[in-house]
């Protein structure tokens, strides 16, 4: 019994083309606004504590509390004293 040899053919590879380097383009600058007016507070809230005489102990109490409880007590204080613009 004779064994047949497989014949393989090599694929021809096309030569690589040289590519010219791309020119760098400067990024466009953003347009600046002429007036630097004060922006409103983020979220639409403007809270003013000016002239308040309360201490931290009067608002939060004397015992240690969690940050989430601090936030709740601050908002209760703001709403009860009408310190917000809403």
C-alpha cells in the first residue's frame, strides 16, 4: 500500500504599503464666556447660615451620631428656621 504525500502550496503575501504619518491637529479651544458671574448653587439650593448663633451641640446634641443622622438633623434645622431658598 502506497502512502500519498500531501502537497501544500504557499500563499503569496502582498508587500506592505508604506503609510505616511498623519499630521497632528491642535484640539479646538472651548469658547470662554465674557462674564464670570457667580453660578447658582448646584441642585438649586442656596442655604445661608450667616448670622446664626447656634452651636454644633445645639443642632446635633452632645452624643456621637452617625453621618447619616447628622444630615437628617441639619435638614430639620434648615427647614425649621427657613434657611433654604425653597
